[in-house]
């Protein structure tokens, strides 16, 4: 077992850390406060190859591996969790399934501009009544000459208000349950698509999300991703990768919480010494550091399995449930260490506390991750 990063992985980690420190962190609080989409940073991420990290160069990507993707996600999310998830959705939830299930023509037409960052993608699975129970899709696609007609509503669509392309999951044969779901690549400029108002959120406020309404939207046959009826497997496979991205986002938030709390604890004095020297605070820092390292190892294992082409559903769920809960504990302790200063927006830990929560909800709640893990334990 070798836990050393390769020279290429070290380089992407350093590039991401420099970018995050110099360009993302200085605007993170302001973008959060004004709920401002970081358009210029997304353009810079495109230049740096961060929007299609694990996509081969021939399809417009950076040609790196999934460990590199996890490293870059951690660094960027350490500075700004909103910027992190914008990147994660494009990489994991849109580029990755088109790379895996798309035809060469679809890769040429859709993947190349997405991976190069000329276009931005979103992932339309959740609905008003289909969240954890992803198979309860009500959005319908009905076959017509030369294509399909889509009708339905999608909810909580990260990047929805700013995306160009969407991966849309629809019910095509309701009698068949999970085997009756079909995925399409849809251009959001198409007739019949309406983007709802931007969601007003507790955290990750610089990452816009919204509902998307589909009314008699016509998509051609060549926009179907995979085969009819294979959509649920496309979605589940995609989320196996996406959960590595969200686990890395959570890790970034946890690290930000620890680093900010540590800096404060070394400065702030009570009872004649820096609070870091009080055991009550020092032990909190020790627990945060230990959990952060454990989360990182789970993430690297899941990413390594994905790079090897091995099924990693359980490992991704373990990484995501653990890292997201670590992020929430770390952010909570960071606020506690800052005391009253932690509760106001003058210091970043208040933002980390709000940003951490979503990592236990999206791309599968902690309950869904435990379900995936438990099923793998009890299956024959
Ligand atoms: N890879 C490939 N195939 C898979 C799979 C995987 N990881 N998981 C399940 N499947 C297959 C199964 O083998 C089964 O296939 P067969 O029909 O051939 O037997 C089929 O899919 C159905 O599987 P299940 O019986 O396990 O399905 P289920 O209805 O019990 O659901 C679930 C399982 C794990 C709860 C799933 O519904 C789930 O993951 N729910 C959470 C959805 C989610 O994460 N949503 C997030 C929305 S996206 C988002 O948040 C993006 C954002 O904005 C950032």
C-alpha cells in the first residue's frame, strides 16, 4: 500500500491550492453574503482544466484521475464550498456519465464543451416527490417520431439557473419501476423549458439552484443517454462518483473549520494563555484533525477504486456519510471555539457551519448512504 501522491497528483493539488488561496478565498464571504454566482471563478476553473478533470484530453478534459479530482475538490471547497459544488456537479454528474454511457457523437457534441468549461451542466434527478426514493420519477418521456416529448418538474437543481445542458431522468415505462427510467441530455435553451426562481438557501449561497419545468420539450433520439430503461443505473452509477466529489467538498469544509479554529485558538487568550493551550480546546482540535485524516483516507480509497474501474458504491457511500458528518462536527466545534465571534458573519466559521449541512443531504442523504452500506453488508 502506497499513500504517496504521484507527481501529477501533487501538481494538481498545488495548482488547486494556489488558485483557491489567491483567487477563491478572497471573494468567498462576499459571494456568500450577496448570493452571487462566481462567474469569473468558473471561467478560471475552465482555464485550469478543473471542469473536466477526469475526462480524457481527446474529449476536452484534463486527462487526470479521480484522486486528482478529489484533491482539487478538497482545495477549492476549503476556500468556498459553493464554488466546489458548481465544479463537482459538472465533473461528476454530467461529464462522467456522458463519458461512460455516451456515444462518440454525444461526446463530441456535449462532453467536449462541458469538459473544457465552455458549457456548464446540471443533473435533473430529484423531483418534488422523488428525492431519496429516486425511482419515484413523475417526469414522463413519451416516444414520438424521431424523438421523445418530456413533461415534468425537477427540484433543487444545482447549477440550474446558470447551466447550458442538463442530464434529465424520466419515466418511460412506469410499469417497470427502476427499469422504466430513461436518461436524456437536454439543452436548456430548448422550447418548453422554464427555470424557476433561484432557491433561497441556508448555505452554499453562491451556488445557484432552482426548479426546472419541462412542458412538451422535444428531444431527438440521439439525445438519449445509454439505452431506454437504463436511466436508473446511469443515475446510480453517476452518484457513486458524485458522492466522492461531495465527500471531498465536505472534507474541504472540515479542513477550513479546523484551520480557521486553530489560527484563532493560537491568538485568542483567556485566563492568561492562548485558548489552544487549554485542554478543552486542544482536544477538540485533536479530534477534528483525526477525523479529517480518516475522511480523506476513505475518499482516496473510493477514488482509487473508481480509477481502477472497480465498483465502489459502498466505499463512496462510506466516504460521503463519514466526511459529511465530520464536516458538520468540525464546523460546529469551530463555532464553539470562536464563541460569540463564531456566531457572526465577520468570521468564516459561521459560513462553514451553514455550508456543511447540505453535504448530509444532497447526492443522497446520510440515511441513504447508510442504506447502501447496510445492503452491501447483508447481501448474499
Ligand atoms: N450502480 C449500478 N446499478 C445500481 C446501483 C449502482 N450504484 N445501485 C442500484 N443499482 C441497480 C440495482 O442493481 C437494481 O438493478 P436490477 O433492476 O437489475 O436489479 C436497480 O438499480 C434498482 O436498485 P435498488 O433496488 O437498490 O433501487 P431502490 O429503489 O431501492 O433505490 C437507493 C436505492 C439507494 C435508495 C436510490 O434510490 C438512491 O440512491 N437514492 C438517493 C438519490 C440521490 O442520491 N439523489 C440525489 C439527487 S442529485 C443531487 O443532489 C445533485 C445536486 O444537486 C448536487
